[in-house]
C-alpha cells in the first residue's frame, strides 16, 4: 500500500515538473489533473475486475491482478477457502446428525408454527403412514386422523404423551404408538413417536394372565367353600361326609395341579436354557411315562386295566442334552393329553425318531376327539382350551401345551401340532442335533 502511494507521488512529481517545464503554472495543473484521472481510471478498472472475480465465487479462478490488487485477491481467496471448508464441515455434521436421527428407533418429525411437516425420519413416516418427501408441507392433523391425536393437538397441552393407533401393517397387527410434542424455537414443534405395540401386548397378556389365574383358582375355591359350609351346617351321615370329602379332595388336587403348573411355567421363564452338558437317558424316562400313561388310561375304565391301545417306540441308547425334569414334563404332558382326549378303546402311538440332520423328534399320535383347524394357532397359549368342561373334568389346567412348547424352545427345538376334528391329533417336539447323543449304556461300553 505504502509503495503504491510512493509510486503515485513520484509519478505526480515527475509529471508536474514536466508540466511546469513545458507550460509554467498552467502546465502544473494540467499535469496534476491528468495524473489523477489516469490513477482513478486505473483503480476503477482494477476494482471492476476484482468485483467480477468476487462475483464468480470461485477461489480457483485466476483474477489476473498484481501488486496491491493481487494481494487483495489473495486475501479474499483465503477467506473464500475458509468459508467453503466451514460450510463443508457444517454440511458433514448436519448429514451425520440426520443419519443419527434416521437410525433412531423412534420417529422424529419437525413441525412449523402452523403444524406443517418440515422434516421427518423414516421411522416416523412408517409409524404414521406418511411419505417422507411427498407429505412435506402438509398439515399433520390432516394426515394423522386418530381422534385422540386431533384432541391432543387442539388442546395445546403437550406436557404428557398420548397413545394413538399408528398405520397398521395388517388387521391382526395394530400398531400402538406413544406420541409426544415438544415445542422448541419460535413456535416450532418436535413430534416424537414410539412403537409400544409389544409393551401394550405384554401388558394385555399380563392382565389376561392374572384374570385367568384368578378365575381358575376361584372356581375350585368356591366349590370347596360350598362343601365346607355344607359340612359345617348340615348333620350328615359318615357316608355323606366321605362323599363330600372325596369331592373336596378332587378340587384340592385340581388347585395343586394348577399351582404346580404355574410354578413350572414361572421357573421355565425365569431360568437360563438348560446346559448341553447334562445328558438325559430317554429309556428310563420313557419307561416312567409309559407306566404313568397306562395308569391314567386304567383310571378311565372300570377293570383296572388300560382302556387304550398304546405303542411306544424308541431308538436304543438315545440321549438328549438338557434338563431331565423339563423333558419329562413336556413328554408326559403330551402323552397324558392323548389319553385324556382319546375315547376308550382309542389308539395312541408314541415314537422317538432320528432325522437325517441328526435331530430327534418325539411324537404322539392319537385317534381321539381331534381339534378343529380354527383352534390350532392359539392352542399353545396359556389357558386356551377347546372344550373347557372336558379339560376340567379330566383334570386339565390349560397350561400343558404352553409348558411343552416352552420346554422345546428352551432346548433350541420346536413344537408342532396337526389335528383334525373327529379324526385325532399329532403333537411333536423336535430337538436339534446339538442336543442329540447316541450313547451305549456304560456296561456295554466297558464290554466293548
Ligand atoms: P388342558 O390341561 O386343558 O389339557 P393343555 O394346554 O394341555 O390344557 O391343552 C390345551 C387344549 O388343547 C386342551 O384343553 C384341549 O382342548 C386341546 N388338546 C390338547 N391335547 C389334545 C389331544 N391330544 N386331542 C384333542 N385335544 C387336545
């Protein structure tokens, strides 16, 4: 800057001296005005070139300016670069921020002061059935038509959340959403949505379970209470008293069975899966199941002999890695059900088979009452019964299949039901190959 000033002064001095030498004092004025005009024109022209270069907003372009103007260009170029770098950093940060919101399991939606959608993530769009791009600028109340949401928006108190129905995937799968608005900035709003379908279902299941258990316990308790009152208030003969006490014992046994099944279920739910290190020899286990089934069958007749035709098949030396008590419980529940739901003279086939992939399948086939197709999907739910009175009469708790399914799953296996009304049923448990072992008895191993 200083050198430019010195150059201008020097140029002025030389020109003025020449002017004086050529034309006296008038020559001085002419020379001075001429120099000033030349300098002004020069600056105007360079300033104009600088302005054009700045307007291009391209720090990589050449400005073709030197000296003072060239320095100015360099400074502006550095400013441009810093600005571009900062803009890039902000852009990247914004993209990361948006990606994080997109990854959120919760829906996030931004509303302008009029309640129009400014931005939403994919989750919010899925929850509320919106289109991420097409619905931008639309009023949220026009798109989310749940009456609870309309009321929530109208009342303007956003201190608590509201539960609404989201866009359902199917009729059987209704999405439950927890939605809350959070005002921010200048009258803008942040809308958060959370899928609480699983929680709502779990709450409902818990309520149903408590109601079912209370109902199941209340029935035998009422009967017991009635008998106690009768015994207390009526002068009964010894024979009559015995009859009542026998009936009371039946109800007490029923309650014991229910409590025991409930305890089994809660133990299954509260403990880790059985380790693969414990080996269960199925031969003695099945011998026990067979003998219990024969006794249960005999109780249905009057001769003291089983009233069903049984066939039990089991590959030799079959062992399963898992819990003996659990496998026994699952297997005997299915066999006992076959006995209970097959009329006298019916046929019950119990078989263990080994599959091609090393899995072991336990199956019980009967030609009993069978089950209509509409009941099959819900059959292994707790307390689900096709015929309540038949289940109760035969000492059922409504928990046997739920227990069997749970046990199969805890062993990494699966539970299957096939049945036809009036034709019979086929229940099976499949255990994966990592739980199957074929082991010769110790005596045989030693002899080998
Ligand atoms: P329950 O104690 O009532 O037998 P389960 O959970 O063992 O309870 O069985 C649920 C329902 O499934 C039973 O109430 C019965 O209606 C039906 N069921 C189970 N096993 C059989 C079978 N072998 N044949 C016909 N129906 C069956």
